C-alpha cells in the first residue's frame, strides 16, 4: 500500500508541492502589485502629480525587492530540500 493521499503522492511531497505553490502565488501577487504601482507612478508623473508618482514608485520598488527576496529564499530552501536524502 502507498502511504499518502489518494493521488499517490506521499505526505512530504504533497506538502512541499503545496508550499511551493503558495510561495509562487505570493511572489506573483507581489510582482503584480509592483507593476500596478509602477503604472500609477508613470501616469501620475505624466499628469504632473509628483507626490503621487513618488509614493507609488516607492511602493513599487518596495514590493519588487520583497518579491525578489522571497524568491531567493524559496529557491535556496528548495535546493537545500533536494539535497537531503
């Protein structure tokens, strides 16, 4: 008999796949919002709203770097997990 769920995967593999999917969704959402803030900053700058453009640009920059950091952490954790026997 196979241990795990009805799909034939073990509990460990199922959890790691679920974790990778959650990290993917979070990083994807952060990048989405970073692009939204970037577009708002560009439109605000074009219309002469300097304060709005600056604030939106800082928000976009912050979200972008958080997404990059989470991606690197996820990548390192995945490599470490694969290295275990």
